[in-house]
C-alpha cells in the first residue's frame, strides 16, 4: 500500500470495527479490523490487518460533550507509551482519514511516541476516530488514534491485500447488500442486515429566512475573539454563505470546500436558520473554549413556519492564534433537551414576528 492509497481507507473502512491494536516491536504497530468485504457472492469473515512499519509517532486525542472542560475529563482508561505493546481491549466503530492527522486539536492530547513534527513530515500519516466506552462523568468519549510511520501495508489471511483487490471486495459487499435487501424476507447475513438503507429527504422549494439579524449578541457578553467564528457561523448560515460557515470550523479531516458543499446539501433538506440572541455561558481553558448560545431556530413551513427557542453549545479550539469551531450540539427547552430560563431574561423572544415555542 502506497501513501497515496491512504485517502481510500475512509471508504474501505466504512462501517468497520476496530478489533485489536498491537505493537509486536517498538517500530511496528498493527490494527485489526472487521471490514466490509465480499467475493463470489459471499461475505468474507476474515479480518484485515493494517500494519505500520518504521513507526515514528503515535498520539491519542480525547473529545466529549462540548460543555466539558479539559480539567473535568476523567478517563477510566488512558493508555501510556508502554501500553503500545499490550493495548487495552478495543471493540469500536471506526472512521479513518489518511494523509492528515488531527493530533494536537482534541480536548486532551497525549503524545505516546515521537514528536509533534513527525505528524507533518512522515510519509504515512493517518487518523482513526473511534468511539470508546471510556467515560468522563458519564459523558460519551470519542478517541482519535493518530499514527505517523514510514510504510503501511494491508494483510488478510496472512498475505498482503492489494488495494485494488480490497476495493473490488468492498464493491462486491455493497452489491451483495443491495441484492439481499431486495428480497421480500430481507437479508440473511447479520452483517448485511445491520446496514439499513435510508431514503433521500424530500426536496422542498427554497424558502427565504426571516428578515432578522442572525447574530444579535451584546459585545460585553463574550470576548471578541470567541464571538468572531460564531458570528461567521450564524450570519453565514442565514445568508447561505457556506464558504464563510466552513471557514469558521477547524477543517483538518475535510477541506473547507467539501465542508461548504456538505453544509449546503444539509441546508437544502432542512430549511431552518439559526439566530443568536444571548450568551448563556462561556469559558476558556488553555487552548479549549466553550460557548453556549441561546436564540431561535426558525424552520420553513406554512403560516410563517415554526420558531423554536434553541441552545447551541460550541466547542472551540485555538490554532495559529485564532479560535475555530471544533464541533457543536443543539438542544431545545421545549423538548427538555436544553435548560429553561426565566421569561423576563428573553425579551427578544417576544419581539420575534411569529410565536416562539
């Protein structure tokens, strides 16, 4: 497998499960996956082993609920450098991104081997994102396993697995999946049954957003350096300037252009717009920050659409002297997925042109 093949791993490891991490010697690391493969009309059960030789660097990054501070993150399991030879048991869904690494941009980053520079100079650089049953005060934790090495190979049944062969097996799996789902009784194999096909959302004619300011937050509520990317996110979302929205994110595993396209496709199907009106809370801790924004989500519909009080919680990271959005989550007080506050603290809600739930 050549370094340029790394970009194909994201597809080839789609819906894969990371079964084992092992380091047989100091300069080698092996990851074993249950991957989607088939041949001659049958699912291939044998796992795929990804071997990294001339190992240069290994890092782990931990992320959780955006509202959790780095100092509050308590992990029951936190591997160290000496654990590479006897890695804790892993059984997790996994996503791979090649020719890039996210090391240094998580809520907590541990460098187990090598130097930060190795993640930018090594011929082979890859990040594996997986969900691990490690908890932070009951919160779910996502783990980035970042690897830098001199060479990479894929092995199945004790022999090297060429990328073109793996691609054919992956395509055959999906062909088999499609044909099995066409059966009236559904698929027989549990792997094929686990992936449920989904339909495309119904396209609705575009509706203009309400003629209201997208980011109406007092300057004294939030430091200007944190307000800047959030203003871009809200104003860009309402004006449909998706390149502006994409630029507000930390774009590592995806290009800003690709993110802008994804954002536009999502917006076409949802037809809802965010409007920021006040800051519930914010904090900065080291290179990490969090901002909870309260406002209104307005969705297209009959009789002026639907307006819901909403709370967006943003996780931000400082990189190259600027703050960027890493991720965010959204909740609604009406549905008890966000905190309620007193009505008198929300005069903006009464000024909205339609009723806000």
